[in-house]
């Protein structure tokens, strides 16, 4: 190959590289693809058989009802027991059935499990697997946990009194029996 041919090849390669580098590109990000088709979520809702969420208040934190997928507002008006949980949290998986048993007792304070740091579909699968039917919500934006200044460690349970006072329950750190829940909400 002579000198002239080499230079011609170099110029062509640089020309192609320049065209590729300057070629206009669509800078808009691709829309996120859901991890599961919506019909799967609907099937998971049916399988989970959650009791309906209490109709939303006029004011409150926007959350998604896991039972039917509707957006609702959760107000910090009591009496109410709020339990923050995630699918990856083993103590949460042990505590949720205890909260469900407590909630079935006459005169029990309403219990609202709040799924955080997990996908909605994963939460529905877990609730179905462990047989918890409590009306539950998903706080994807973590707004409710920020509102009550809950720690990142889970589970975290809060009692909201009739006058709106929010108190974290730390004794016990994880409920293992319904009578512990009853004692904590007195």
C-alpha cells in the first residue's frame, strides 16, 4: 500500500467517525417499562384478597391502595396503627400476621400496613403467600414515612391517637403476639 492510499484510508475513517459523532440523536429517555404487565398486577390483587382500604380523607398523604390500585389519601387521624414494612424485611414478614390477627379482634384499633422500598407486585405476592388480608397501602414516594420521621430501619410502627399525636412504638420493636399490640395502643 502506498503512502497516498494510506492517507486516503485515514481520511475516510476519520470522516466516518466525524459523521457518526455529529449525527443527531433523540435525547428523550425511553419510557420506563413496567416490570410486570398490568394484568399480572390485577391477578395478584385478586390472589391477595385484601380487605378494602378505608375511603381516603380530603387531606393527607397520597398513597396507593394495594387491594384495588386506587390512589387515596391517608390522614394522620386516629386512633390508627401504622406499620411500615418492606418485602425484603424478614421481621416484617413475621410481624404482619400478628398485626392481622390483632386487627380481627373486636374493638381493635384500625391497622394500616404501609409498603415502602418494595414494588407493589412484590408486596401483593408476599401478602398473599403469608395470608395477611389487612387493607394495605403502598407509599412509593416514601412521603408518609418522611411525614412521621420514621427511620429507615424496618419494621417501624406508629400509633396515631384520637387527638392526632403520633407516637413510635419501640417496646416491643417487633410484635410477636396480638396482646402486645393491644398493650401498645392503650
